[in-house]
């Protein structure tokens, strides 16, 4: 950590001993740091302004919980790392023991420091950093608690537990919790499955624990974000608080109301399997970062994540190149003439990158064999991949390649030579999934093998993009050498492998794919350039999938492809206008056999690619906005430039609506004091078949309205068939 400026934003000299006020981006995190107890949260939410020591002292006094019947004689003190020793009888921050002893902690602070306006080692700006050290001599444990706040107002925190005794301490959990007020009476999170990720679900914040656990080492069914807010909160209004565990292994996230006090918290951390982390003398375990965001409406909460990700030096800043991925075009049928013809068709419509998917390596004619044998299959590719790569680059496109580095087929040379490298428990193999098992990357031999093979391929060929896939859950994933669970070690080893390959090949972009959107967390996004949001390219399903994923992932990091007319995963048929408008806002790609597309389709696709290339500068730097439209059949979302000089909006007719025409829709996020001209944006201006009668009166010549009017009153939009979308171009009128 390099410090550029040390000016804490809490007020008076000496106040650091009693409180820490982390304040940035319209968010305050006010912590009581007095005495020997771990920091207690006095407030997390809207900015409190300048708060002096006297007011903090009064707030501490005003926040003391009275003693009532059936409770301990001393009021509990809820810290960021909750402890039963402090009277908290809900989920504790530390769980574990020394063979059954030392199972409850009572940490006492030994030191703390608060630094303002600094940068992380990677150059990311940080508004505040609080570091607290503590010890529990009885348990023989040391603790380091770190809290960081970023200029956007996003907060993240993690703890490190160190064994200071001679005997082993087994860590069962290390969770952070942040309190939310009684006004946060409704919980919103997301669930799903493969091909249907990020389905929202809401319910009341009730007594007890709403626990979301992901035991798959990926999160198709887990929640990326757990939020709580005022009942009925939406995108544009209503206080809302949310947490996210930045970890690509097993996780747990919870919303909990303790009784009888009614105190509410949001918390989470890594879900550790039994005996997975055993600390010998001097060893440490660090929890994943728990990210926490507050907003007046979900859009503001979401924007803090986007702003944080965009502030990192490694965040992709070059134009997000259009790509074609050949998977749904050819599957395993790798044939050089067919693949070069596909490259020709892609280049002709303006695509900038070509990605060869699964099937290029030794023995890989279907998904039953070959994983782990990362050698180009000489039977299919007698000249290696050079003829295809040279053809692609000769067309002016970049060349990309698919890998699944963490997996192995039992039917492979690697598995036959090194069966000890497979994650397993006892003498049995875990149930297979997609005919594959998991390669134990925590085994140094396995890690070295994968690194050597990938490094060799990336060195030999002009590869600019790697699609990193992870197509199965980790079931009974144990290290054979020790018999202990292996998900934690596997996750760390996968991170180290990506980091090492990126260091060796700094110009290569990496995509995180895990059967689609199974890995979209901030742990993997610290080391990849985009995520593949779902293996489902059906545009209607993608409207829901990308809305949920986009709560933390900005558009430029979300791969979104235009698929074939007939969706391979659902059987639905959609017009190109709907498929194009859906993929338009993300990192646009194509997954479609263009050699079989009609001339009209190719002309239309070229128009969508051209429009994307023209507008991606705005789409991938602006603020994502979403309207709270009363009719669930209509989805209105868009991107507005940071200076609010322009915006692009989509009006999506998901299903038939209650009303026809649908009436006026509001366009949020614009400058209320400026006048804007609104026009349909081609090629997203197709409202056939009855454009003449279904278009509103302003459609031909545009409409000029103030940002205030557009945000409060709105404007009439065209009538549309279901599963259609139109785009609106909104530009500020120059002042005369």
C-alpha cells in the first residue's frame, strides 16, 4: 500500500481514539472505536456531514441498547466481527475451535490507524482505510480487521485470523456483518440455475436468518448481491443496503434479525468445509473481501460498484472489441475451410475478434475426452492452429482461444498418467458432470503442468483473448494427499494461475466463463476483463439475466452476444432487432453461423455492429439507469454520459402489456435543467409491421423536452409486439 496523502476526514485532533468517520461519495460509515472492543457501527448509510467528537459521544449514548427481561445484564455491543462474548447471540463472526476448545472469542484492540486518500498497490484510489489489530490471549488468536472506503462510497472489509498458540486452530468461518436500520424491512436477492441466472426474489425481512449458501464453488443458484431496504424500494428511490462476497469458491451471505432486540444485519464470507482451514502456530487465514454498498434506490447502490471497478488501473479502457465466438456455429465440428469461411463472414460485417471455442485440442471430438491434454490435435489441425490464426489476423481481426484449465476428463492422457491430480474424497471419484472431473491445482505438479501448456500455446500463437471456462460444480472436492476438503485451496490456486498467465502475457484479455454466469464475483473480476453472463443467448432470457448481473458488473465487462434467429437453449425465435438491441449495451459479440445467414440478416447484423462501434464509448463509460415503470411487461433502461450530455435508452416490450399503446415512459438520470432532443436510434428504430400507425407523433422529427420533464412526465413510446425493443438517442441541445 502506497500512501499519497494522509488526511483523515474525521474532524478534531485526538478524535481517532474514539471514532472513525469514513465519508465519501455521499456515504458515511461511522464507527465507534473507543475502548478495547472491536469497532461498532453507529451508522452506515446517507452522508452525515461533518460530525464532531461531541456529537459522536452523544450518538453513542443515544444508541445504547436498554436491558430488558431475558437478556444479559450488560447491553450487547455489535462489532463488525460479531462476538457472543459481547452479548450477540446471533451468527458470530468467528467460528472454530482447538479440538473443541477456544470456540468463542473476546478480542481486545491493541492498535488502530485511519488513513485518508491513498492508493492501493495496484493504483486504485482509496478514500479511507482503517486497520485495527486485536488479540484474544485465552483463545490464542490475533486479528487484523481492515475496512476500506472508495471514492464512490463503496465499502469493503476483510479480517485476517492468526494462530498465536502452539496447537492447531480449525477455522470454521470468518464472517463480517454490517447493521442495517429497522427501515430496511424488505430483502431482495437473486437466484437461478444454468441458462437462467439472476432471477430476483423479494420477501419481508423477518426474525431469524435468511441464509444463502453456495456449495458449488460457483453461483448459478447463489446470489451475487444480497440487499435490504425500505419496503417497495426500486431503482430510483428507496433506501437500500447491499453486500457481496468477492470470492469465486464457496460463499455464504445472510440477512439476519436478532431477537428480542430486532437488530438487523447483512453479512457474509467464505463457506468453509469441515477441516478445510487448519492453522498451525503462526499461520493465518484471510477472509474474502465483503463489499457493501448503500444507495437511495438500487441504481445508486449499483453505480458504486461500477464506479469502483472502473477506477482500477487494470480495468479495460480500450474500446471493447466486437467478437464472434464459434461455439454455437460449429460446436465440436472443427474444419478449417468451414472456420475460415466463418471468419470471412465475420470480418465482412465489421467484427474485430474471432474466438475458437472448445474442440481444438488432442482427442476432443466431443465432451467425453481430452480435457487436460492441452496440445493442438494434429489429426484435425495438421498444421497446428497457424492456418486459422493467420487467416483471422490477415483479415484484421484478433484471434482468441477457449480453455478449461481447472478440469480433466478421465479419458485423457493426463488423467491416465496422473490420477493423483484429481480432486476426490477417499477411494471414490465424485459424480461426473459433463464427463469431467476437477484437476487439483493446489497440487504443484498439476498447477505447473497447466501453466506450462497454456503458456506454450499463448506464446506460440497470436492469441489476444482467452475464454476461461469452468463447466462443473465442485462435488466432494478433496485433496488426495491429505484427505481434506479442497475448494478453498482450489480457488486460491486458480487465482494464482490466472495471475501468473496474465503476468507472462500482459496483452491478453481474459474472460471468466463458468457454464455461463457461474463466476461473476469481484474476486474473479479483479483478474479478468469480462464475464460471460450466461450460456443462454435467448434475448428474452438475457433481459433478466443481464439486469441482475449488471447490478454489480458494468456493461463493458459483461459479454452479450447476438445469437441465431432460433435460440439453441430455449427454442424461441426472435427478430434480429430484438437480439441486437439486447446485446447492444454489453460487450457485444456474435454466436451464430453467419455462413448460413441470409443476405438481409448479414446486412442487418453489419448495421448493429456499426452502431455498437459508434456508440460504445458512451455505453461503456456512462451511468447505467433503470426506470421504475409500473407495467412489468415493459422494461426501460439505458446509459447516460457522466456529464449528462447524452444518453441511449432501450424500451423493451417483454410480454403483452395491460395497455396498448403502453403510454408514456420516464427517462431517468438526465440533467433537469437542460433541454434534450429525443430521436429513435437506428437500427433500433424498427417497429414494424405497422410503423405508420404504431409510432407516436414525435417519432419522425424527434421531441425536445427538458431533462426534468423527461424524468418526471416522460414521453409516449411506440406500440410494440412482445419480445421487441426500440432504442432512443437522447442528446442535450446546445445552449444558444
